[in-house]
């Protein structure tokens, strides 16, 4: 079962993948391979606000926890 956090993160990632980002292909591959650690690494240099960073990190944490179950 997919958690609400995963749904939220995947929706956000899909919106990002629609943008012409230099890391787009790598980000898309990380999502397809269910690799939240790689997504986190790729997003490390994105200039999020503190609130956005906290939200994205929380979603990535939830995704990682869901995978470990």
C-alpha cells in the first residue's frame, strides 16, 4: 500500500520532472528505481526555502521508512 507521503512526494517529483532541470533524467531514474536516498542527494543543492526543505525531507524520510517495512 502506498502511503500519503509517497503519493505527495511522487506528485511533487512529477511536477519537477516537467521542468527543464539538468538533473531531470537522473531524478526520474531514481524515482523509477524507488531510491529515496538518490533523490535526496540529487535535491541537496536545490535552493528550497527552509519550509520547503523540511517538507521535502519529511516526505523522503517517510518514503525511506515505507521501503524498510
